[in-house]
C-alpha cells in the first residue's frame, strides 16, 4: 500500500483545517522533537507514534522516537502503576519504587536529550525528567490513561517527577489534576489511511473471516482489546451469555498482548477457561501488527463492543466509529467524548445494560445504521490524525513562548 501524503489527508478533512496545519507547521520548521515511550509494539500509543511521526517530518519538523529498555521486574512495577492510576487498590513496595527509579536512571544515562522539545509518554519513562538539568529542551509529559481517580500513593510518587516538566497533556478534562505546570488536552486520534482503518473490499473482509473459521450465518458482536483485566474480557463473555439466551449471535474477543504488560497471558487463559465449549464465542490471539485482520473483523461486525472497566481514551472505539459501525461502550474514561449516547453510539454501565442494548440494536438495524453514520462524521471532525497533529503543533508553539498569554502566529 502506498504511503499516504499530506495531500491525501486534505481530501478527507475540511480545506480550512488543512490550511491551518500548514500555517502552524511553517512556524515550527526545523524544530527537533524526541518522543519517548515504553514499547514499540502493542497498545494505542505505539500505534499512534508509528503513524504520526512521519507526517510531522513531512511538515518540516525533525521528530524522532526512542523506546526505553527495562527488565520484567520493571514492567511488573509499571503495570502495577497503570492499574493503580486507574484506581485499583494496589500495593507498591519500596523495592518496586527503587526498581522504577533505577531503570529510568539507566535509560537516562544511555540517551541524549539535545532536541528542542522532549515529549515523554505515560508513567513508565516519566522519571527521565531527571536529565532535564543537563538539557536545554522544553519537556512535556503526555498521560494517555485515566487518572481521574488514581491510587494516591502512586500519584504522589509520580508527581515528584511530573511537577518538574514544562507542561502536561491529558486526553480528557476529567483526567486533569492539580499541578503547578500548564495542562493541555489533546485527544488521541486514528489514521484513516492506516491498514487498520482503510476501506476494505467485501472479498478482503471475507478472507479474514475464512482464515479464522468464522461463519456469517449469525450476526457478529466484536470487542478488540488487549487481554487486560481493565478491558473486562470476562464481562464480555458474561454479556454474550445473556444475549445468547434471547438472540442467536456470535461474539469475537480479538486482541494481543504488549511487551510492557506481563499480565496478558494470565488474562487470556482465564478467558479461555470461562469460554470453553462455547462455539459461538471466538477468542482470537492476534500477533503484533494484525491491523488488516482487526479492520476486517470490525467491518464484519453488526455491533462493536467496548466493555472496559477503565479506559484512557479507547482508540478501538474511534476505529469502529470511523467504519460506521454501531458502538456500545462503557461510559468510562475518554469513551463518552466519542460515544454521545443515542447519537453516535450507546453508553452502558453494566453487563446487563450491554446485553440489553446489543439485543435492541440487533432487533433494530435501522437504528444501528443511523448511529454508525453519525459516529463516522463525529470522528471525521474530532478524532482523525490531522486534528491530533494540529493540536501538537499548537502545543509546541506554546512551549516556545512560556508565560505568554497571547501568542501571535
């Protein structure tokens, strides 16, 4: 597939929005930016960076990306941090905090920070800010997870680092915290030309269903998620059980594991145990970069489900909306920014609620079709990669003009 150019995006978004991006980029031409996160594969952050960095460079910036290195013990700690920041009651020992600090110190020694702007993604590399004293860069910390009700011990520990940044970035207003530094809101976004989101032919969709031996004689309800307790895979299975009592359908739970998530295999095995013998509940363990398969599975679905218990933003929801699929999702995290209840999708709060709404849409396909159409237009306006780029460009300009109330561009 040919790599999309900036002009390709101009055909999808409004002309004035595209012109605005070009004007902002002209002001930043030649600026260097380093992105740092914890994994090159798995999860929405890595996926987004793969798509957005080449476009920044096409606009005349010099943007690079580095991934921190860590042991299994380190990623066990940061997974505990992840759960704790989502509000889970998690015990963090002094030894765990020491592993976290030492790993960041080792990474900081092996990295350089000579760029104009350093953008650190999520808690795993947050302590790299210790290198700021030897850098002339402006540093921003980007939080992609739901911090609306964090475990206070972990949040207090992390804020000793976050407070040292020049700016912080959150995905939704409810995630923002009391901090002594400026806070910005930038929605995550999807690339409409990515393999996961591009238009597919009927034959391409059918080829994927055939590969996984999924028949089309019954409506398909799909959730695409990592095998993670916070994605509530057991809740998805329980929803299937309730729906199946009244409507003959099939469910797909499709996802993979991430290198920085040591719980993935445990969650997968628990789900397999619960669903054993259920021929209409398909569990698909997908390898990294299964974007074509995910695209086809979502397009083949009568409904896309996102039964998360906590959620940073939920790019799988964005992807499904862009494909004009009716989405039923839990009202957590950044999902309500995307799913406007009974307009661009349906929000639920329980297994029973999800099952009821799935049955309703399966029995009312005209309502499902309308939700899907409105959802696609909502994504076009707010959640495509071009809007994300625009907002980052504005952030970079703001970092270059600290303490100014008005910035002329």
